[in-house]
C-alpha cells in the first residue's frame, strides 16, 4: 500500500499569521469607528490582500506538500508551487539520517535556487557550496538524505520516524 507523508508548515507559524490577521481586522474596525475613514480604506486595500497572499504561502501550499512512497519503491514528491519529482528508491547509492542539517558540513550551507525557505519550512531546489543540487522538502532540521548519481534528496516530513521506517523497507539507512 502507498504511504503518504505530509510536510505542513509548523502550527505556531500559522498561529502567528492568524493573530496578525485579527490585529489587522481590529485596526480596520477601529479606523472606521474612529472616523479615520481613509486609514481604514488603506488597511483594507493593502492588509487583506497581503494576509491572503501569506495565507496561501504559509498554509495552503505547505498543506499540499507531500512525500509518497509507493509499493514498487517509487518515491514521489509534490511541493507546490515549486516542484514535483519522482525517484526510484532502488537507485539510492547512500542514505543517512542528518540530525541537524544546519550543522552538517554538506547541507549546512545551502543556496536557494527555486525554493521556499521560511521559518524552518524548506521546499524546492537548493545547491551546496560544491555545486551539487539538492531537492529538499522539510519542516525541521532533522532530515533523511538520499544520494543518487544524479541528485541528492533531503526529506523531513512531520512523521519523520514513520517515514524513515517506510524508506528502510527499500533502502539501508545509516544513522
């Protein structure tokens, strides 16, 4: 049976966005009730589209991000709007758990290419100092690195231990 692992944004980030939205709504109501009509209009014109854009970026897209491991050993990644990718776990040359990607000599200094890197959520294509491309989808610093001859993959879904167990059914992983 296929196993799906989600990579949503951390709840505290979404919570902060909701608190900000409530503050903007309160400022709008206060502006209109205080007789500062044009301030209220400006807040509506700028604040609400801004909140909508960030809601899409911080909640909707990350909630659609998933890593799927199929029975045949195929791994599929969907991380809108930046990437969709698939790989055969049989082509993995090495696999290792990286407990803290920020302190790792290889993954610690990634440059962004086509990606989103925001408050601990990383999704997209990155490159290392040596020029190696890394497809990274993670919500934490603990990731599973899978190296193939073409590309390096790094994954850190919400249910990391279950994901690791599912990968171990197809690939030997070093800790």
